[in-house]
């Protein structure tokens, strides 16, 4: 009896606390929700949403637009993920070259070359790089390449330039004593960097790399310029096929937002796990 | 030589000739000639900024000498054309800040270099043998192949066994699988010393090995160094621990303004200093 009473009392108190704490939020919600509902209702009527959704549904399900979307999703993921991996490899190599002290001429030349590379890829829009690469360089080199493969290559080269700067910061954040100790036991510079310094640098820059990945995913929306099928081109196709733009483009925006939100959540999780492992050590 | 010890001091292992080092316009080392002999323990003392660390770091070319030569086992390692890495394998180094590899467990800190070197030598031997086999096809008197005694697996196992043995020696075998950040300063430094030992070095260089330690941990590190000294390990030690230098070293070098201003046995240097700068220095630190 008394236990039950106690429970009710506690629930009652909890509700009271909740209202006390959140009464402002609740009031704001109460004021905001009705106008929004009215607005949606108005928009729904005005733009004849029901009909538009029906058209989109026909395009997407009946005419098997979803198959195209699956292919688009696959290509977007492929370009972003493989591009990022290529970028990490290239970025690491460039960063490792750039942090060598220029004590002789070979190193100075290497610095100039990778410096020019970074300037080139950071100094031009990715669309321009895609167009020049696909329609100019590939034909000149007489290479036949699938548009998706070309996009992967160019996105990899491009993100390599950006990641090299991130990686350089990461390498500089590692205690120089680590490299010294590795060199002192007789390991060459490259091995010391690869086994000791770069792993610690990557750990330091993982969150930044996550953000770079998000940027990369969003940038892939331009691959349609060279004829690769991705999320964007899929919805462009669906839209122009039915002369009905609103629903496809809204759905497209939502899909990108969901993808980015998922990656951002993963990055957060990773950050928290790293912080925890740091504390435990 | 210390009384009561029966150790022998042998031929020079490292001979320094005409060593100078400048950073830009700053002359840090101004002409040093010195021999480090097998089995001796040399302590380096001197005021802050006098070039002690720079001298020590020139001995394994962590700093490239501006001029002069460092003869190690008959090779001038100051010459930029020699492969410094194969020589550094035989010169251990222990740092003030320990510098254990943060991304490696304790045992991997110790085995990293032995495994790297073992595998590299194996690779080199195999390559040479392959070339010799081909060349032998055209030779009348065939050249013998290099005997390959160990597989990669055996190299790894051996290195791990040796590392555990060393960890047992310093009583830290239960720390084998933890990361360095969980260790105390004294533990870190003893593991750093053991990491150098794992390469079976001909000589170990110490740069103020106890300066970054809490006072209560200095003893355990000095004890380990003393034990090494008694086993006849050749050691060069930059230190501010005058007591340790006096009792454990065979020879003291006093470096000031980039030169060795005075050197001798601990008794000579501490009890009967001749150089006025040394007298002044000792009056401050003793
Ligand atoms: N990389 C460098 N670049 C420029 N100057 C340097 C460099 N390393 C050392 N120096 C300078 O060389 C001089 C000698 O330095 P060193 O570290 O050898 O002194 P030290 O005798 O070890 O001093 P301490 O007892 O404080 O460790 C100092 O004036 C220092 O500022
Ligand atoms: Mg010093």
C-alpha cells in the first residue's frame, strides 16, 4: 500500500518537475504548432501535393526509378569512400614529404612538386577538375575510362590535396621525440614515419577526417557533369521525366541530409570512443 | 678505474676527431677530440647550454656534425654517404623524456626495432642469395650462398622472448601488454633503457635520464644503470646527478662553451679541479 502510494507520489513529483523545467518550451511549442499545421495545409492545397506525390510514386515505384536510385546511391558511396581512401594515401605521402627539413636539393624539388600539386587541386573547382580530366586529359592520353572510375580518381586526387594539409597538422602535433626515438634505434625515416608518427597523427585528426568525408559526400553531387549516375542525377532524371520537380528534389535533399547526419553521428561516436580510450590509458 | 671492480677497459669504440657543430651563427661545439673506450662509463657534466646534449647527439649523428669525424667501429659515420641506420642499431639512446612509442604496447616498444632489423637482414640475405644463384650459373668457381637460419616467425618469437626476459629483469613483465601512458615515469625510463638493450648495443648514450623524474623514482633508474655499468656496458651519460657521476663513472668530461675544458677520473675532477670554470661550476652544483 505504502509502496504504491510512494510510487504515485514520485511520478507526480517527476511530472511537476518536468513542467517546471520545460514550461517555456511547452508554451513555445503550443504557439508554434498550430500555425505550422495551417501553413502545411495551405501549401498542400495550393501546390496540389497529393497529385504530385502520386506522380512521383509512379515514377519511383511503378517505373522502377528506385533501381536507378540504388545505383546512384552505390556510385555516390563508391566515389566518396574510395576517393577518401585514395585521398588519405596521397595526403599522407605528401604530408610526410612536406615535413622533411629541406637539407638537400632533391628534397627541395620534391617540396616544389607536391606544393604545386596541392596548389593545383586546391586552386580550382572540383567541377573544373572533372571536366578537364574527363574530356581533355583522358582523350589526350587515349584512355577509355568509365565515368564513375574517372570520378573516383579525380575525387581521390582532389581530396589528397586537402587531406595532406590536415595530415601535416596531425604530424606536427605528434611529439618530435617519437620520431627521434624511432630514428635512434636505427629505423629509416620512412619506416619511422609510417610505423610511429603517422598512426599517432591519424588518431589526432580522425574527427577532422570525418568532416572531410562529409564534405566529400556533398561534393560528389557534381559527378553528373561527366555522365556518372549518382543520387543527384537520379532525381534530375525522375524530375525531368515527369516535368514535376518539387517532390523529387525535396526527397533528394532529405536523402543527402540523412546521409550526412548518419556520418556526423558516426564521427561523434568515434570521437567519444577515442576520448574514452585516452582516459583509460 | 674503480677499485674493487675487475673490469677491463678496451679499445676505443667511438673516436671523435675535430668535431664542431654550428646552428646558423651559433657555435655550439668548437673542436672536440675524444675517445670512448669499450667497457667504460663516461659522465658528461657542464653548465646549461654548454653543448652537452649536442655532443651526445652527434655521437650517433642525431645531429649532423658541421665538421670533424665520428669513427664508430672503424667507419666515419659523420660521412653523409654511409648508411647511418645500420650503425645506429648498435648505439642505444635513452632520452630525458623517455620517448616510448605511444601507439605501441610495452612489449612492442621493445621488439619493434629487433624485428625490423631481423626481417630486413633476412630480406637482404634472400635477395643476395637470389642474385648469387643467378650469377653462379655463369661462374666456374661457385660462390657460396649466405646461410639462412631463421624464418620470419622465429625472428618475431625470439625478439618477444628476449623482450620478456628483459622485462623480467626489471620486474615489469606484467606490464608487457599495456600502453606506455599507464606507466609511471620511472617505469617508462627503465623500459626505455631495456628497449635500447634489446638491440644488444655496443654503447648506450643517456641524455639526462633522470631529469624528468619525480625524486622518488630517480633511484630505480640509477640502480638499473649501475647494474649495466657493472656488467661492463659502455655508457656515455649526460647528467646533473653529481653523486651518481662520481660513484658510477670511470671518467668525467667537463664541457663548457662547446669544448671539453677538463677531464679525468671522478677523484681528479671533483676533488682537485684545475679549470677555473669547472671550479665555479662545482661550487654551484655540489
Ligand atoms: N636545433 C637547434 N637549433 C638552434 N640552436 C640549438 C639547437 N639545439 C641546441 N641549440 C643551442 O645550442 C646550445 C647548446 O645546446 P645543448 O642542448 O647542447 O646544451 P646542454 O649543454 O645540453 O644544456 P642543458 O643542460 O640545458 O640540457 C644552446 O644554446 C641551444 O640553444
Ligand atoms: Mg641537454
